[in-house]
């Protein structure tokens, strides 16, 4: 049975009544005791309300940069924070999470994170495990106004996993039999690559990990990440393989039909240069076509033409969508949510698919240069098929 974690302080859980917590499936660690709480300001809804286990009370403050600070009494290892937002089911709040040893010098663990806008229950926000005495949430307003309002907060210890039948590894969520993952960690120009069979029991939080509810896999690449010798940008990305992960895939656009479908959401963009690639077709030398988000504009590219086809100009981070490539007859057909967007004439060999987060920014063009500045993609479903063409027009089945 999947482990159920209770996102609250003090060990009290009320069920089935207004203003009470509901159990939340999560990979968060055990709650850490909070010895004190303070805030930059409040409107009479005081900071202590976020620790009373009551979703009907709150802390509220107005303005960009208002904050609430939690004192753990001594340095503790922190892996995540669970936050319940006032009116969290009708608006999205933008915020930072910062850590400190002394309460004056701060390191950003999560930058410009956005709540889901779908629930008033606690939402868990994971980051790289770190040691600190203080945790601070800095508010940047919400989609309705410039207030930040929190009903409950839980500071969690190091991630505990789901060791009693949940998902400890991404391979328990996605079929990764014919993939390997490249991660933005390791030595200079030697990022970590994990292949089968090791990939079946591998995770690396926060760069490559199952989501707390086990329904997706998170791929994250920070601007300061290790890059390959052939690229100046970091990636947390799957590369297509064959033979149960033993051989690199290599196919031709002139023979057979090759399809990749990704059910995904782009969930974070780096500062200054907010560009992320989420899904690629590659040939032996370079990318052929990709789904590329630049701010709120989502494009399908044609080789070096990064703005070949504008899919949407108002993409909101966290919006789930389906990206699909179909390659056959020297053509690439690219779909967004089942609708054909563009057809590219391409003749190439050595082809393979890639999926994940390929952050198109680095420390030279995006600041700050730290782990908290990253691109991120969450993948809910991923499938690749290869075979003979079933018709002369492979768009027909999708468009009926």
C-alpha cells in the first residue's frame, strides 16, 4: 500500500470536517518542529495562524516581497515545505522559499514557484536537501491581487521515499526500458548518464524523481548544471535506446513510421532567459525539431529556425499538454493536443527521440547562478513506437 504522509505539525489530524487537513500522498520527510514564527507584516491575520492545524485561519500580508519566517531552533536537514494557500483553489500564488543559518543571510531553494490554483489543501514543494535553522516563504502576490495568504505550513525533513509500495523510482511511473537518462550533475563536460539495468532502480532528487503522488516524473536542470562537451546548456533528459536499453536507437526518416507521444507540463523556467526544450527529434549530428517554450510562447522548431511554428503565445507554467511527433516518408508531423501543427520535409538517418527538460540557459546568460534557477518538465506519460506505415497519410487516424 502506498505510504500516506500527514502534512501537519504536532501530530494532530482531523478528517472529514471543514477547515481540517486531509491525508496527502507524498514523498516528503517527517515534519520538523518549529519553535517560532514571524513575518515582515500582517493585516491582523497573524503568522502563528499558519501553525494551528486549522485551514480556516491564515497569515496575510500585502505587497511584493512580503515574507513569513519559521525558526527551527537549531540547524536541521530540510527537504521540502508543505503550504496550504488561502483561496488556493481559485487563484495561483507566486513565491520563493529561502533558507538561512542566521536569519539574515539567505539562500534561495525555490525561486518564483507557483501554486497549483486547484486546492486549499497543503501542497508539497520539494527542493535539494539542505541544512538550515530558518525557512522563509517570500510572496510575490497571486493571480487576483498582490496579497500573500497562507493557512498552514509544514517544514519537512529529508525526503523519505515511499518504501512500502509507492514509487521510489521514475521507472515505476514511466516505462524506461528503452531509455537512458542524462543528468546535469557530475564532472565538467561529463554529466551523469544512467543506463539500464541501473536506471530501473535509480532516482536523483530533485533532478530526476517521481512526483509525490506517483503519477509523473520530474526532470529538472539548473543553469549551473554540468553540460556535455557538445552543448553549453544543461539537461535532465531521456535518450531513446533499443534492445532493453543496451543499444542507442538509430532510425531513418525514409523507412518505417516512428512516433513519440509525451503527456507533460513545463513547470519552471530559468530567470533572464526563460527558455526550455521539452521533447526532441535528433539525428546523428543535431536536433531536427523540438517543442520549445520561451516565456509564454510555445514553438515547434525546424532545425535552426527556433520560431518555425508558434503553437500558443499564452502558455501558463504547469499546464498539461500532449506533444506528438510522427516521422515517415521523409516528413515530420508535429501535433499539439492531437491537432496537427506543422509538417516538415526532412531526410535523415541516425534518428532518435529525447524527452525531459533541456534548459536553454546557463550562468553566462541567466542569474543567479545556483541550483534554485532552473528549467523543469513533468512527464505523466511517454510512449515510442516504430513500425511499418499503416497508410500513406498518418495524420488521418488522429484527425478522424
